[in-house]
C-alpha cells in the first residue's frame, strides 16, 4: 500500500486495528498514548507527532518502508 497522506496512514492504522479486534482504548494503553491521540490519528489529523504514529503502527505489526528514487 502506498502512503501519500496522513489520511492514508490513518486508514491503514484503523483498518488494521479493527481487523485485530482491538479497541482504541486498548491500543492507546499498549502504545502508551492517550485515547485522544488514537482518535486523532485515525481521523488523519496531519499534526499528529510522527514518532508516535510510527510507534502505534509498529504496535499493530505494521512495517513501513521508504523507497529512494534511483
């Protein structure tokens, strides 16, 4: 999946969380963040802290990669 926007990442995180039957509160507790952060992240709020976003993704088993142009 190609991630181009905050909304793309939000969609991936929410879809993965729901598929794993994890609530927002459970994910927040596991990632050591607040529920409000998870809600904002899943809504695609562009000002969410990148390090926290990456941590939440990792908690769900999502691995993100970057491609460098040739």
